[in-house]
């Protein structure tokens, strides 16, 4: 049965999700913040700014009014960046069908949300703002996916997690196709933590990836040859890295994701060995499409942190980067959460210190290896 769907947020992933659902014949509208993006989609059936080179179906319409887009829709998917998610959700309160709980709401945004009670998971924060109908019924959708691939029909898997098994399955059937596999999950907290923290690990992975070929001298006391401290004049940090080093970082990063996830109430340990855990972490770290990996590389290759005073300044002026690495804000929030929960997360803490300009990437490498030893 065909349904009416609104996707709020016309970035690459929001546009891709709307495309996938519209291609199944559903009535889909896509809310765009930028008027020129809406005009591009409606007139040319492309989103040149955020998803270039992908032709969109003719039954996908773009709108610039949130109320108009969300009104009377059976399904609503929130796809705006985490920095703007709460403001978008608050605007939904004026929509009659939302006030009456008539729409099923899903979220594909990754990260944590700042609140007066400290950083919180996305769904529990939204529940505080939305009508009571939505408590324990929101659906969180994540998995190892990139818009550049899914929009071009590459086979991909997602997880739709909700405390409402019914709603989880409803989103599964809404999204799934022969090339998009969707699995249901009840571990809402575990899936959300995995989706947020993997972006932090991916920035660290990007830093390591750039150091691999950047000719940066090794940290004092560490030999790239493994023979004795100091190495040679020609040696660099890159000489220390190989395939095993990448796997070491991924495994250690996955461990931090699981430690935080369980501390925050994840209900299924296997979440972290599923596609929403190790799968999403792997593709985010290794794919050339990953914005967080790219940001990590540009910390080394382009000194992208130089214009910013500290992490708060970076978050406030994140638009100057030219794209949005969600792991930047997540690093700040995970630092707060790890202190509150009294857990040790060396990679996340080290990445926070790099972004806050407390240590250099090479110093982080040194401390990371020391902590693991």
C-alpha cells in the first residue's frame, strides 16, 4: 500500500532516503532549508548542492515550509543535522497531525543533543518535546551507509530501532528494497550510541590515515622501525602504520563505543557486533565518502583547525568548514558523558583534546599507544 511520507532535511542522506521511498511509488515530499535547493529538485530533479550527479524521481516534490511538508503525512523522517534537530522538532508542534499523534516519526540524524541536563540521546530528547503519543514509539534508523552509494543502488543494510516493535517493522517495510536491506531492533540506546560515536573514531582514523603518508616525524621515544628510540632522519610517523594498525584503531574504537553504549543503557551487547556497530564503524572510517574521515585527514593535510581557537569555537563556526563532520560536536558531548559516567575512553578523549587544541595529533598518537600498552 502506498503512503504519504515527509523527509525533513535535504542534505545528501535526507535526499537519498526520500529518493529510495519515492522510487517505490509513494507520495514523498522533501523539506529543504535552502530555497534554491528546492527549486533545483522541483525543476531539474536533481540536488546539485548536496547530491550531485543523481537523478531524482519525478514524484519527489521539494517544499520550503516545515508545516506544509509535515502536515497529514503518515510517516515523517527527521534528517537534519544534530545541531539543528531540536529547532526542527519544535516547529513540528504547530502541525495538527503531529499534535494528534497521527504520524509515525523516524530519525536518521546521528549524534547527541545538548540539553540543560547535559548531552542526551536523540530519541529521548525528542520525546520531551513531542506530544505524549510519541513516547517509546519513535524509530531510529542507522547502519553502514553512504548517500553517494545508496542513491546509486549499491546494496546496503540499515537497522530500524524502536521500543515499539510495530513501528520498527513499519519503517522496515517503508525503506526496504531489493538493494536496501533493513533489519528491526529493540536496542534503541545501543544503536544511537554506535551511530554517534563512530564519527569520533572516524576523525581519529582520518588523522592516522593522513599521517601515514604525510612525512611527519615520529613521537619522541617511539621508533618507526621498532629497533630503538628515535629512528632515522628519514623516518616518519607513517612508517609506523600498516593494515594491522588500522585494525587496532578500529577494534579499540569499537570497544569504546560498546563501553559507552552499555553505560548508557544499551540492552543488547550484540548490537555492537552488528551492522549498526562494527559495520557502521568500518565504513565510516574507511570509505572515501566519509566526512568525518575527511575532516581527520584535513587536520593533517590542510591544518583545518588553525582558524579556530578551540572546540567550542569550531562548533560555533562549523559552517566555515564547508561540510558537516558530526563527530566534532559528538567529541565534546562524549567527553562530558565519559566524565559523568566515570568511564575511560582514550581515543574519544584524545580526539577531544586535539579538537580543543590541547595536544597535537602526534602527541595523541603517543599517548594512545602508551595507554594501550
